[in-house]
């Protein structure tokens, strides 16, 4: 009997070890609005374990965004963005898999992917031509010289526009339009509908809004950028026909739709890809981990949503 108990204990220990290493996926869709990591078949919480600060250091942040405080860019944003603000913002989403899903390698790749989008949307590369253009992200925290209020009256009952307030792009992954400020504010419990300027006044909030955008589907029954990158999203037959596959390329489809994707090779898409590959190298992962070009590109993909109904871009 003692022998049988020993065998049973050893078998149980081996099973737990396998679960710790492999963290199998279930059919339950992960959501940061519900329990953390519900897609792990085990109660062992390593599928979304650790912290981004364990592998992403301040020195790497400074290397990636080394030109953000250049004297050649506008003075308003000098000193706004910093490493600690990003780490503080990301801590709220780490239990739900942001940069922490499965093992360290995938977490680092997701972080490089997210920051590649951030960099291209906040770049001052055209103003620092003598510097490394791939290190010119986080120069801005808002859309420059906007003349539009981005007020959609179709949402006047749910997210009415505040008189005199403009909902132009703000944040590390800029959001536009009154309804997006309303949705983000509701999720983050901040009154962004009446005070969108809070985003350009607080770097932690500006990063939180960006991560919220990364983790949130544009529409119900569609994946988020996080979902398609980590491979949790399972394409339907229609997705396959539309050439949408899990990977970095489809994050561009989720975030920008046919403003970028389905346009064959184009400069903006290739710029985002170049940033991603560059950041993989800077983080010590290596470009070889990015996968084949068909996973990096969205040039042949059909958009999830037509640009006329794109809800997050101006």
C-alpha cells in the first residue's frame, strides 16, 4: 500500500510539472473583464504569471525610445513618457495575460509587438532624420494640429459629446471619437468623456488606455490584438478565406483594418513590421522568432471591419 501511495504521489507531481511547463489552452475565451487566466486548464496560475518588469528593464525601454526626448521634437512632450509609468499601467493587465501569457518568450514577443504599434503611432522620425528612425517612438502624446472634434452624434444617448471638447487622438495607441473615450473611460473608471485631456496629462493613464485598446475587441465576437497575437483566437472558415491568421500581421488588421491591411505592401505596414523586428533584437529575442513573412504581414488580408466603420482610428 505504501508503494502504491508513493507511485500516486510521484505521478501527481509529474502531472503538475507538465502543467506548469505547458499550460494547455481550453475552449474558454480569456477576458480581462472576468477571472484572470480562465483559459488555463489548471488552477496553477503560471499561464499568466510573473511581471513584465522581471524581463523588461528600464535600460531596454530607454534603448527602444532613445529619441523621445530629443530637442528636435516639440517641447510639450519632453519628459512625459517614462518606464515606470508603463510598468505601473501594465500591472493592471498582467493578471489577464498582457505580456505574461504562457512562458517568458511569448510575453517578450507580445511586448515587442505592442511597443512596435506604439512607436509607429507616436513617432517623430521625420523630424530626427539624423538619428535612428526606429528609436523615435513616444515623441507625442496627442494628435498634432487636429482641426476635427471627432464627435459622432449617433452616440448622443450613450456617449454624448461635451460642448467644446475635441476627441482627437491621444495616448500611446491613440483613440479617437467620443464613443471610444466613453468606452475607455468606463473600463478604466475615469471620466474621459468630459475630460479627454486627462490622457495627455498623465503618462500612466496614457499607457493604460493603449493597453486597454490592445486587449479590447473592436466589436463583439471579434478578437482583440492580444487574442490574435498570442494565438488564442481560432480563425473561422470565413477568416481563413479572408487570409486572416493568428500572428503579428493580424494585430494590424484588428487595430487599423483596411486603412493598412489588404493594400498589398505599403509603407505604413512595413514600418510597423520593421519596428517589431528591431525591438525583438533589442529585447534579446531575435528576429528569427518572428515567424514567416505571411504571419508578419496583412497585405493580403480582408479587413475585419471596413474603414468607414473603424471605431478606433481617425
